[in-house]
C-alpha cells in the first residue's frame, strides 16, 4: 500500500477494533482524497460499517490514528465528527416521521448559528442547499408522507445543513427502487462537483463502478485491495470481496411444475383509507417452480405478500393455499398458514422478520417456538433451541456463529440469512419471499439464490417479490409484473429482459 500523506480529506492509520471475541477491524490504513467518491466494498461483516462508525465517533478505536485534512483528531462522539465537517447517512434513517422536513433538519442543531434568525434563516439555508445540490424537497412536508428516496434526500440535506464537507453513506440504496438509486447516484456526482468528499459503503458493484473514483475492498476486517475504479471490473471486485470466484448466474434444470400450491382468483384489498391497493389479482404458483413478481416498489407487492401469508384479510376474491380456501369470510392467520406448510420471508426484516432485542437463537425459532423439539410441557428447551440455531448458522453461513448474540448485533445480510434459514428449515410446501437479497452482499446473494433454486428443485412452490429486475430474471421461471395494485402482464423468464419488464412496469407494454 502506498505511503499515507497529509494531502487527503481522511486518513486512517492502523485502526483496530474488537467487540469481545469478535475482531471486527484489523489494523486498517486507508486514505480518501478531497472532492472524490471513494467506494468501500466487502461482504456483510467485513468491517466496513464498523470502520466508518469509528470515523464518525459512534465507536472508539482500540488502536490507531484518525486524520482529517492532515490534522490528527479524537473522535469520541458524532458531535466531534460533525465539528470536523463529517456527516453520516445511515442505512436505517434517523428521522422523526411526525415532524416536517424543516423540523427534522434543525433537530439537534437548535442552538446553532443558523437559528439565530429563527426558522426563516433555516428555511433559506435549506433552499440554498437544495438548489446547489439538486436536492429539491418540500420543507413543510411531513416525513411520514415522503417516499423512501425523498427521506434519504432529507438525510443528506440534514448533514449538509450541519456544515459537512465529508459525507459517509452506509448502504444508501438498500431500501431504494432502481429509479431512486439512479437518482441518488446523480446526486452524489453533483456533490462531488461541488467539492464534497463522499465515502460510499455498499455491496452493489454496479453502483460502485458507475459513480466512484477509487474503490477499497475489505474482507474479514482488513483492507485486501485498492483499485482505481476505471481499471477494475465487477468480476475482480467480487472475487476480492469473497476470496473466490463468484457466480453471477445459475444454470437451472428445466422446470417440472406439479400441482398448484397457491391459487388466487380475483383477489382484492381495500385498506383503512378506503384505497383499493389490490385489484382483481389472479395467478397461481405450482410445486417445483419459482414465480417472480416484478414492479416498482409501492404498487401493491407488500400488501399482496401480507394477504398471502395471512397477515391481512382479503377484501374480495379467494385464495386456495395448499388445499385450504381463504376469503374474507374464512380468513387464515399466519399461524394457520404455517401449519399448512407456508413459510414467509418478509420484505422488512427488522420490523417483521425478527425482534432486534431477541437472541439469534430466539430469532431462529420465531413463529415456530411452540413446536417440538423447541417446546416441551409449554416451556422452551434452551439447549435444543441453541443447538438448532447453531446448525442453521453452519448450514446458511451466518456470521458470527454465535446463537447467544443479540439479533441486532448481526449485519443486515447475516440477519437475512438467519431469517431465510428459519423459514426454509422445515421444508415448506409454499415459500413466500419478499426482497430476498435487499441489503445483502455479493457472496450472500449467490448463496441465497442458490438455496431458493434448491427449494424449487426439491418440489417447493416459490413466490419471489423483488424490485431488482436482474434478480427476478435470474431466479424466476415465470414473471408477473405489478403496477397500480394489478397484475399487468405475465411472461416466461426465457422470453424476458429488463427492457421488456421495464416497459410493462410503466404500462407502456402489456404481455
């Protein structure tokens, strides 16, 4: 590695950090040039987010030195980082839903100089930043009413409002649609042109290759490579991240569809606001096939999964799930769906897939805790639960393999693998999966897709909902496209491409 100098926005020298027995960051040294976009990539658990949390003052390093603009600094809290002109946009947004955009911006900065003239001065500064960086937003809009992409825009404005010239983004596109991601990348280019230094933590190689100047690769807490982005490739970066060659596509055996496991006829749902979010949905999923549902987020896919898994009761139409008829008069709750052999991996792992304060061992049986061998005489069998979790962690490569660790202590990708392991362990007859690889690194993506294909080949009926068209094309045998709460087209995966699906999603073409 080249010798570090003082002509960089950020220099880290010999940074080391452990959490108990977990050595998260191992003597990392790196530099980030002023006015550049530097990508940091690595598998979940590689140490990249921990490293940036040290830079932002969320954690204190056990050893090493931080320099900002050539000056050695102590980062004991985020306040220190903000004082040095460093801002961080976290993967899970830190916004108050009931507050307006402007109220969120000034939250925590009420004593700052911009508020000496009242909210009017803050509003003027927000308008200036929004214009300068192409971050247009209604200052009086309630955050709860904004799209995910707009909420992220507020997070970026919030750190710029506090004077940040160095911006850290942690997995910024994990919850964005492809269209929102493209808009974000354009915003980052504008920020760079305005002299802002950007550090982009992500596992999505397309984004790194399209927007960064330089990329740093981490594996198991260490920097293993640095590359000029224009002189590398997705294949090289993936191999550096994982330590082996990574498959981007899979050869599947021809589909051998069996009996229908899920049949929807005229399914509809009217929500509490009397908005029809599902409208006359009809399709089926057979044993031994993967059906993919593509569409821009917010077009009814979430509500459809909730109805299919028993979380919500349909307003109209019927379902037949593994031989059981379900309609508005004869609903089935999630527990009954599980008894029928339905497993569900929800879109939002933090809100619906696990309880962050639960141990990993408890997460590994969530929803199945009343079954043997986990429950005996109405009491949980702790050793049996721990043994079961350890076996799942081994099979699904969950890191670290520590059943006694809190679920919140695992990276997003490892949380996802743990939830998938739980739902797939019982060999379900019907598997419902929402956004299977959202916020997951390249190595885990390969593993998860391979497991879903293996479930299909073993005779499971699999329904996958994803906003990633590449993922749908890679996994599905048949593809349904949703728009406006309706299924607007169906196409065999062999006949589909991203352009065709994109036209169907916008209503420009029907299958």
